[in-house]
């Protein structure tokens, strides 16, 4: 009699179980790395925007709330007014206000927001990482790069002064 070769049901179930355990460990780490990467991009972009604001001020003796006026190149699809609502849930968008405060935001509470103020503003050049609604995932990123600023209380948001 010829012996049949192949895997038993138990062997296949063990393999599937091992893959599931590895995926359960790896996926949260992957999503954490994605959040960190997107946050690093937002910080870099905001620093460039503030440098562009300073250059704009030197030339025009005022700041602008229109990022497109700056001498830096920011992809049009990253500006808040140019993004679809769906893109705003997964990608950072950027905008500035007339009081020389610029934001990087994402409409997803798992990601922190960033607020940078220029030297001309009331807050004198401070930069914050903001965790919305006490969200653990956003707060974890903010705690890595800043210190909790208890002088600012705004709703349930936690402000972390960047180092």
C-alpha cells in the first residue's frame, strides 16, 4: 500500500495559529511605526513652513496666512483646502492663521496634531504636539518628543511642549 503524503489538519491548524500570533504582535507595531513616520513628516514640514514665514516677514514686514505665498514648496495635495475629506482622515494637512500660528492636522484621533507659533505671536516661538481627547496612541507619540505643558488647558486636549 502506498502511503499518502501531505499535512494533517492539526499541522495546518498549528501553522495558521502561529501566523495569527505573529500577525497579532506585528500589526500594532507596524501601525505605531506608520504614526511615527507621518508625525516626523509633519514636524519637518512645519519647520519648513515657519522658516518660510520668517523669510516672508523679512521681505514684506508681515506674516502671511497663505502658505502658497511662502518661498518653500509644499505639494498642493497637502494643503488643507485642497484635500478631500477622505484624505484628511489618513494624511496630515497644513494651514496657517493670521496670527503666525501654523498647524499640521489629521482627522484621526490616533495621530497627534502639531501647532507651531512664530516668535511674533503671544506664545513666542513655541511648538506643541497635541493629543486629542486623551487618545493613548497620539499621547504616546507626543510623550516621546515633548513634555506635558500644564499651562495650556483646552478641552480634553493634552499639549506637549516640543523639546
